C-alpha cells in the first residue's frame, strides 16, 4: 500500500512534475524498492536489488530487512516508548542521534556474495541493545497487553460489521463502502483514526 500511495503522490501533485524531470524510471523503481525492499539475493543466489552491491547500504536506512535497525524503527520505538511512559526502557533522542551519526559503510561477506551495508562501532553496542530491548518491552507490555489485544479485537469486529454500511466518497463522487476502500486510494486516504472512530460510534 505504501508504494501505491507513493505513486498516487506522483500522479496527483502538480509539483512533482518538476521533481520527476530529474528522475529516470530506474530512479523511481529504486525508491519503490527502498519502501518495500525485495530479498537481496534471488533463489539462484544472484544479486536482486536494483542498485550495485557497492551502494546496497542505502537499503539499511528506511526499511532494513537485514537487521531491523532503521530510521522507521527508531522513530516508532522512540515515539511509542515516550507516549506509553516506559521510563525504564524507553530510548531517548540522544540514543537515536548517536546511532544515526555513528553508522559507517562497511562490507558484509555471505555465501551468495559481498555487498556494502551500514555498520556500527563496538562503542554503540549499548545504544543498539537499548533499542531492541525497548522494542521487546513495547511488544510484551503494550502491543500484546491483554487489554490492548481485547480492545483491538473488539475494534476489528466493529469495523468488520460496519464495513458494508460506512460510506466514503471517491474522487469520481461515488460512494464506496469501508470494506472496499482499499480498492480506491482517494477513499482510503480519508481513513484517519479520528474519522473512523467518529463514524463507528455514530453508526
């Protein structure tokens, strides 16, 4: 879905015309792969990324399938830990900044081949451990808390029951049900938490 939304941004925003003038189809393909990365090597052990192995480290920045340490994880672990009051295990912005600043490009050797990736010095071991410890605590004490799971299940059932009845307007002016909003991105982007909550409560 994230890739579809990226394509929608390019198609709908007139300002992207100037932006796209400087990008080739290969550049856009690379951006899509950075959002939703494929396996680095295919089933025949051949290099599978749309970029050379010397530049493969950029795949460790946004959505790191190699070890899970990327800016997206740092963002939500910091944000959720802060908002949930996890004083003991929450990472702070100093930890995030030190990790980001200390990353260096190095090489990883595998049976399939060698490629460049982001690596961190031993001096950052404590910060990196804190990130994954915080992630574990969030899953154990917040995301998988029995009350959270119960509320999540009730809300999913409410959305499923309301799916055929809640209507949203498409770009063409047609009405589309909640359960089919994923088929129309203009309807899909209307689905904010506040709007859904209001519609379900008032249905």
